[in-house]
């Protein structure tokens, strides 16, 4: 949670920073502004949950700041700290939704009590907002997916999709057939950085719902398009725009403004050419998707952007320029043919992975990446996705080579970021992120292989113990004897033996002895006492009890029954 202190006097800001127990209120970041104008800039960029502001300040004062917050950040909780005991200011604070009005000089208990109330109010409202959002998602999910299904089939040119359009044309506000042109645009969650995806890892539906809502809100203003989730490529949102083709960039930039407010990120869009609706939609969608994945992940060295736009100094300083996020099909680059194949280095990587040394693995990953980047200065998202898949196939082959009776860690399951592009907040290649994720996947494979080897070794030892029992079953054997002979603890032997054979060691030995006894009982020349001693029982009566417990009859009854059966 973030807080913003606004006061034109530095000592006033310092006093509040010192008196408030930020940690107790769950506030991890405290920002400062010297006037309302700077506070508005910080509020737009940082989106603090709590604002503590003075009233009288040069330039934009506290009342103007509260007016702006009420209009643009209504969920923000405002505390006013002022030296003016003026009812007009108090009334304005209440009218703008302020939670408290504190007079200077500020008392420690007073500011902390006000902070506690503000934080509690914000958290309660946030929980309610989340509940309402989830309810909206659930309601939306309960509705038939017919529209998304129809539109997915349309962009995939599935049979009958165009014929079915009239049934939903009015509900979806689709344009009349053969009376409009249409451009398709595509965005994908795979092009977001790991920080955002990690935040929504267990709430992917909420992320998609937020993005779709923003897209739909922008399109609804001009009633010139529709956004939907592609049901086959589930991380994709597809936009069909049938307004003026030259204005699609303006609409997409407006969506990115909304994304920045909601997610703190812009999205990259692939944009297809204008085509007749609905017959040409499939071609425009495919071109848009290709443009998105063929976008460059590295800024061109000469200052020109990948899609042909020139970025000026101010825009570049502010991060990702709006034009940089739009990738038109007619401007996308061809797939590179000089790409370094990951499988060419498979043997070298496999050897270093088998070493199990994290430093060596990280160094090998970094070395391969540096060589790959040097060969492809115009690295595309498509090429990166290809390497991700190639690495997945390679690791799969390594793990398939494990013994069938061992189970190890699956690096593709343990590394949730395996399929994510290694990009920064702007969606451009981040070498540190790439090197880290590459090394983590290799290290996970190394742990899986090491675990498999350890399990194989453990299983081998347990089988050696079983082989020893097979030979020495007639001896007087205890678990302590086995522990001493094989230099393993009794607890470890008991646990692993049960895992391997499904029974504990003593039960295994008992069954082995009775199985041998049944063979010996078929020889009528052997007395029961002799049979008992030959399989490790010195007490004939005890042998009889054990035998009957397992076989349901005494040794004598078994001999008689089997003897009669052999005679017939």
C-alpha cells in the first residue's frame, strides 16, 4: 500500500513521515509532493491508496487536489492536515469524500488513528470492489459463450460461421454484411512481463476480464467494433474494428491509456489490413497475429522503432511510445533465417546440467544467449517463442531418458514462466530476465535428473536388501541386522522398503518364508518340524500359527490338500 504526503513545507512533510507508524498500517511506500500539481502527477503515476494533504499551498492547493482525486481516483482515501480551523475547508473535505480533518500541530495518536480508519475504509471498499468484480466475472461466465464461440469461428474461417452471423448481428451490433470494411487487431497476455503475470497468476480470468472491459468501453464510444476472447488461443484478445481504418491506431492507443491506469502497462497490438466484412476477417486476423509475433523485441540502434515510427526525445524518456506498441501487418519483418538453433548446443548444455552446478548452468545459459542475440540483432517475439518451445522439447527428451520407475521434478511444471516472453515493463527484451529464466529452467531439469538418479540409487539398494533376504531367509534376521549390513538407518530402510514393495520388511520376509515352506511341504519325507527349521522357524507351533494366518489352513492341512490334488 502507498501513501502520499502533500505539504509545501518540508518540515511539515517530515513531521508526518516521522509520527505515522507506516508499517503497522501496512503502508510500504511513502511519497512526497510539495504542492497539488506535483501531487496530481504522482497520483497518476503511482496510484497511492492514501493521500495526506495540506489545504493552503502555492499553485494547486489542497482543495484542487481533492477535486481532482474525486474525479480521477475516487477510491483514494484523503486525510487533510491543516493549520486553518475553517468550516469551509472542512465542508469541502467532507464533500470530496475525505475521511478526516486534522489540525496542526499534529499529534502522533491522532494521525495514526486517522490513518487506521482510512486504511480500514480503503481495504473494506477494495474487498467489496473485488467481490463485485468477481461476481461480474461469474455472471459473465454463466452466460452462454455463443458470441465468443461464433466470433472465434469467424476469425478461424470455420464452416458455417458467416451463415450464423445474422442471428447475433443485432445483439453484437455487427455491421451489415458486405457494407463495411474491417480491421482485426490482436493482443496477447504472453507479451506482458512476468511481474504483471505473477500478480494475476491465480486470477488470470480477472486480468482478461479487465482488459476486455477496457477494450469494450473504448469501442462502445464510437460503436465501431467488438472485442472478444479467442477461445482457442486463450491468452488472446481479438478486436474487430469496422470504423474508419485510419483511426484504429487512435482507438488502440486509447485502450493502452486505460491499461496504463488499470495495470500500469501498455499492451502490444498486431494490426491487420482493412478487408471486406465478414469475408476477409480471417485474413486480417491472421495477418494481425503474425504482426504481433513478428514484432521486434530489441529497439533499433539508429533510434527508429521496429514498426517504422520515429520516437522523439521526450516520448522515449517517458518509456514505451504509443506508436511503438502498434505493429501493422504491412510493416512487420520477415522471420529471421539466421537464428541459432538451441538443439545445436544440446550436448554442451546437457553436460553442464548433469553437473548440477548452478553457477556453471547460469554461465552456459548466458553464453548461449549472448551468441544468439549477436546473430539476431532484430530478434522477434516469434523467434523467442520458437526458442521457448525448442527448450521445452529438449528438456522433455532429457526427462524421458529417466528410468521408468523414478519420478523427478518436471521443470515445465515447476517454472510457471516457461512460456512467458522474457520482456521488461515495455514488452521489450530484457537480457537479465531471459538469462535468469533460461538458467532456472535448466537448473530445474538438473534437479529433476539428480532426483531421478538418487531415486534409482535408493531403489537399487532396497532391491539389494530384498535379494539378500531371498538368499538368507532361513537365517535369524532382524531389522537391526540389515541396518548394520547395509549401513542405513532402520527408519530409512523401513520407509523405503515399504515404498518399493508395498509391505514392510518383516512382512516381506514372512511371506518369503511361507512361500518356501509351501514348496517344502510337497515333499512327504520332511517332517513339519524340519520344514519349520528350514525356513527360519525354530518353534513348530509358531510356524503353524503364521502359516495359518497367511494361508487360512495349518501346514498339515495344506500338505494333505496339495497331496490329494497331486494324486488326482
